């Protein structure tokens, strides 16, 4: 079982959801309150772990086969994100796409941590 926490267009109804190739939804949940959440130029969200002043961010957890992750989901992700591990609200861990560290921050970052939900921020129900 490869649990993948999604916060953006890979979630149900999103333009990248088909890249999951039918992987089952395991949970609708939030992260632990250890993250900042950004809109990157109106194109996609970015989750960033922080040592302080973090928020709980909404998302969905899927059981994604490794081959689907490798061949479909990861290639669809923007280069400013990297695969990492997120802590969920219940203390469990899941893979997640995180803001890539060690590179210049992408242009057009808008902090949406206070909203903490990509769909709510974009006005999608």
C-alpha cells in the first residue's frame, strides 16, 4: 500500500485526477498543523513543512500503486515540487508533493495557509 496525500488537481474533480488510474480514495483528511500552503502563480498548490506557525491543510489520501505513481502521477507534477512525506492530522505518514527545497522559491507564491484548502481557495465545491 502506497498512501499518497493530494492537495490539488489530483483530488476528486481535479484536472489531474485521471492520473490516479482508479486508485481508491482512503480518506479525506488534513495534515498535522506543520505546513504552509501556497498558490504558485494560480497554477497549482504547494505544501511546505515549517518548524513553526504551521497550519493543517486539507486533502485526500489515495492508495496508489507504485507503477501508477512512477508512470502517471509524478510525471504530471510541476518541477517546483518534489516527492516527500507529510504528517497527517492523526499522526500517520503519507507521501505528498512538497515545495522543492534548495532551489530559489518559485515566482508568484501566494500564502493561502489561512484557508488551508485548495478547492475552497479556488471556489470549487
